[in-house]
């Protein structure tokens, strides 16, 4: 989006009144670029999700020792002696799930894996729901409505069609 001219000191001249470019044209160009970048980010996050899920599956089959330290860290499986972040823990639960999960199921799985992580939260269900919605915003997860009308989330990978939902029910 290079619509401005340079002034004498080399700084970009962004004032559309001076450059002669109508303001709406500048706004439209910025809007188009932002949309394109958001689509690219969503595509990249889906690809990252697919690759992480594949590597995690391989590690589940053959053991973490087939992966290097760097790779373990990249897929959030490296034991580092400290409590993993709450978002990271929710991400792992969703990534390793066999299907869509509700917030309550994610809480139960977090309790089973690392119960102490929930102790830091006054309302774990609200915290999990917030994190799951953020993962949707990041393009890492999708929100669906299950057959009982409850909201569930699933990890996004490139080749996955939405599970258990009609197209109008998908929110990511």
C-alpha cells in the first residue's frame, strides 16, 4: 500500500490531501490489504495446526524421543519444569482431542492432566471459554454447535471439514 509520495526529509507523505489521493481510496486500499493479510494469517494458522497435529500424532505413536528438543518445544510438548501456560494447555487438549469438545470437557481434561493449572482461576469454565474463543479468533480452532445445541470447539487443520455442524453453524 504505497500511495504516498516522499517529502524532502525522506519520510512518507501520508496526508491524502497533499498527495492528491482521495481519502476513500486510501481507506479502501488499507481495508483490502488488511482483509488479505487476515485471510493469509488464517491459512497459515490452519497449516501450522495441521503440521503440529501430525507431529504430535507421530510422537504419540513413536514416543517423544523421536523428536528433537526444538521440535518438542514448537509443538508445546517439551517438559520444562514449569507449569505450562493456560492457553497452551487448552491448545494441547483441543489439538489432541478426537473430536469437538465443550468447555466443561476441556476443563475436565485439564483437571486430569494438570489440575493445579485450574487452581489459579476463580472461574475455570469462564477462563476456558475465553481461551477457546481466542483460539477461534487466531484461526486455530473453530466453534460449532453440537446435536444437543451446545457450543463445542475443535482444532482446525487444513483438510478437516467442520465436524458435527451444518455450514450455517460454523463460526470460524
